[in-house]
C-alpha cells in the first residue's frame, strides 16, 4: 500500500500544532510526588510509595501466575489439536490410497466393458 505523501504533507501543520500542544501539556505537568520539606514527611512519602509498589508487585505476580496457567492450558490444547491433526492426516492418506485403488478398478472395469461390448458387437454382426 503506497503512502499518500500529498495528504501527509497537507496535514503536516496540524501534526506540528498537535505536537506543540502535547509538549506544553507534558512540560507543565507537576511531578507525581512533590518533594517533602521535612525528613519525616519524606520518609512517610517513601513508605507510602513503597507500600504501593509492593502491592503492585504482588498484583503483577498474581497476574504472571494466571498468565502462566493460561499459556499452559493453551499449550496443552495445542498439543491435543496437533495429535488430532496427525490422526486426520493419516485418515485422509488412507482414503486417498483407497480412492486410487477404486479409480484403477473402475478403469479396468471400463476397459473390460468395452471389450465385452466389442465382443458382443462382433458376435451379433457375424450372425
């Protein structure tokens, strides 16, 4: 798919303006935790952040465990489907072999029928 350069160039002023607005919003944002003035306030802020981070780490551990279980079940399902696929391939191979035999038999029967009809035609013509 070709890149529509003319459309991109015509939209470049609005792209630049959007970038300026984004830069202003990001540059004017206040830090998440303002620096505390007293050491006790700093320690309390650090303790709060530490508790929050410990909670998030525990949550991520639970999510990782759940993700592992999902991946494990997907892997088991994939293995089961691969075995089923192998069985289907073997069954189709058997059916193809039988079909080839039937086609050959039909060809032989057709030739035999032509021969019998030819023999009948010669017998009827000789009478």
